C-alpha cells in the first residue's frame, strides 16, 4: 500500500468538545516539514497506551510519529 506524504508544509489539526466556553481541546496534531508528526492527546480520565498508538500511527502513515498523552487540557501546552 502506498501512502501519500506531502512533507513540504506544516499542518495543524485540533479536535474539541465544542466551541462554547465549556469546550475542551481533546487532541492537537502537528505534521512538520521534516517528515515527522506529533500528536498531543488530552486523555482526561481515560487510559491511553502511547507506545501502541505511536507504533500503529507510524506504521500506517510511514512517518516518524511522536505521541504525548496528557492528563488534562492544561498539560497540552
């Protein structure tokens, strides 16, 4: 399977629980020009296996993926 990788741009994606004052950032993702991606996840009360997620995303995308699991929204920064 061939994966499309345009690594000439920086892309940023953000997922939220909504746009109101009570909305929270749940995931931020960055794709960098040099061919690696960083995913910051607000796991909140949930458990996330960062190593398994990192391996799966790296294998699927063909990129060097780094995953950082944060305990809350404040830890995303």
